[in-house]
């Protein structure tokens, strides 16, 4: 069982989930947070669901060793494939990014014609359409896997001919289908917001699930009595499976500040 | 110790090494071959040297369980980072792809001005320039990491605006430096040969180390008395760490034939 004294655990396949970390940390400044990035096995989006479930279980086990009271699955692919498994198996609450992202999309769409972009794994899972249609049975959902967006974002190659042509290649069809809302269903994609917005046009609302996920984390913890009382020095800890210095460098760009403590963990 | 009755072991981070497998199998049709693709942790090229060495050790251990008599490291990144470590630690001979590729480049270059493209890990290792300069001390070697080429090749996105613009971005500078030979220092890159050749021009010779590596394997085995006597049904076995059916499908495209036996292995 868990109590309010533990930390919030967040795991992701790499650095992308730091966008979720940032929103959770901003919304819950008194909570300790342990972030785990599986940088040695990134990306998850091209791997099979079985492998992603295996890695998600391993990540959750590492976080539980750190006495977390709630686990946030910041990676869309892991959320799509593994959240239901983890909820069955773990004794702490598990928050994924799919439900919050779907809820935000349904709220913001006027026409009910919603696009979702994500990794091959996320799209193949069918998780977004399932949740969106549960919330809004009349919605029409069009999904598109954009495999090159992750390496482009990781390279910091977010402007110019190549990302623009890739965006046109992936998104042209969605635009033609008349979507009014587009879910950025991968934590890397917000880095490509500018080129995505330029391609789909200003009439399409882009939804990044990070802020909505932070709201869900807060509500879940409040509902279960897991919110900590004010404390002076909440822990901010980062664990990674590949080189810590590399993560610290990229993480600094993501968060706009130094990452205090980055440690290597083998799992 | 090893004897001629064992199989040849080949490992790679994924499917790319099948180009090496094909050349070794064509040159040594009577030999049994066990191929291991670490598809659950691919790619290696963006990971740290320490992590690549860890994964290379694990792959070698799996192959040794299969009683291999020689190990071929088909992945350029793993060859660059881990071959010397494996040679120290293992009792079987280890053949990488760097030395064969470097030898072929030196042989084919008329001017001694050689370009090398590879993953970030391969380029950072400095392995190609070191070997090329050992073979031809007067050579000038220019290296360039091309991180987007692996995802493009894996997507089968080998023609059109995006790969052409990416090739121009990566290779424009090398062309300006006057190279007459370009080493394709990653097993994925031969899939992009057409667009690479178009970018660097017909005057530049492209070197793919697969054939040269197969020659080195044959020579090494002959020198050590490890060549098998003619046998009727040499084994062709494929082990992968992610979904076998996905590997079998992509592998069929790589090899132009069905892969008889693909099994999942956890490591």
C-alpha cells in the first residue's frame, strides 16, 4: 500500500517525458518526483507491444524500489500498450497520457472530427480512438503514424526542408479529412509544434496531453488522499539506463534548467 | 576452444546486418550460420559506448550458447565500440566490419581523400580514421554522422524529397572537401545507395563493407582451420529480441527469400 509520504514516479522511454515532468512539477511543487528514462532502449514506438509491456514492467519495478506512491506513464506508446497491465499488477495508482489527451481533444473539438498522430506502436494499439469514442461516441477519429518525427525531434532538426517535407507527407491526408483538432500523441512531438502547425493550418487546434495529464495526477492524488503536506525540499531525482551526462545535457534544453541529480540504473 | 564443427555467429542491432549475413552465406554456403538481431534495443548508433559494449557482450554470450566457432560483429557501431573488448574476453575469433571497410576504401581511393558516414556512435569512436590511417598514413579522412539515415532506411523511405534533402544536408560538406571514396559505415546505408550516389556524384566510389567482411571471415577461418567440410544441410538460424514475425517480414525484403527459422530470445 502507499501513503502520502512517497514520491511521484514518472517513467518514459527517454527524454520526451520531461514535458510531462515539467507540468507535474509546476502544478505540484511540494511533491517529490522520481523520473526514469529508459534511454538505453529508446525508442519504444517501433517495438512490439509485448516488448513495450516487458520494459514498462521493468520501469515500474525500478520506481517502486524508490517508494513511489503513484506512477505516471509519460510515454504514449507505453501508455497505449501497458497501462491496463500495470493497473492490474501494481498496488499504486497508474496514470497514463492517453485518457487525458483524449479528454482534452474531445473538449476542444467543435466538429468531432479529430486527428491523432503518434508512433507506429501507439497507432497500432487503437488506444486513442477507443478512449475518444467512449467519451464522444459520435466522434470521427483519424490516426496517422509519423515514425520520422521522433528522430527529427531527438536531432533537434525542427525547422527547414526536411521536417517540413516530412510533416507534409504525414499530415497532408489528415488535413484533407477535415479534422479541427490534432492530438500530438507522442511526447517528442511538441518540439515540432511550429512545423506541424504550419502544415495543418491555424484552424486546427493542437492538443499536447502533458498539462491535462498533470491535472489528472493532481485529481487522482487528491481523491486518494495522497497529496503531501507542504515540505521544504521536495526531491527531484532522475534515473536513466544510458549515459547520465547525455540525458542531463538534453534535459537542460527541455526544462530550461539544470537537472540536479541524474544517476545511471541498470535494468 | 572452438573447432570446425560449430556455426558462424553474426550479431547486429537489428535487421541491417542481414546484408553481411547474405554475403557470408553466399561465400560460405556449407557453413551453418546463427544470426542474432537485438531488435528490442535497436538502434545502437545513438547510445553511449558503455551501453553498446554491454549489449555486445550480451549478444556474444547468446551466440556462444549456440556453440559458434567465430563471431562476426555486423553492426558498425558495435564494431567501433566493442570489437577490441570482445577479442580480449572471448575464446573465439571476432571479426568486425570496420577493418574490412577501411581496407576496401584504401584500396579503391586514388587520391587518399576518403569520406566516412555512420551513426553518431561510430563517428564519435574515431575507429574508421584510426584504421584507415594505419593502412595509409597519408590519407585524409572526413567523417560525418547521418542520424536520420537509419530511421529513413527502416521506414523504407529511400526516395523523394525527404531522403534527398537529408542526404544533401549531411553530404554536401563532404563533397566540397573533394573525397573520391565514401565508406557507407552503417549496415542500413546501402538501402539509401541511390540517393547517396545522386548526391555525391558518380565520381565518388561508394564502399559497402559487407562483401569485404565476408572475405575476411573466410580468410580468418581458413587460417585457423575452422572451415567446415562440405555438409548437406547447413543450419540457418535467426534469433531476435523483439517480435520474430516482424523481423521475418523485413528480413524477407532484405534477403529476397523466406527466413526459415526465426525465434525470440530474451537477453
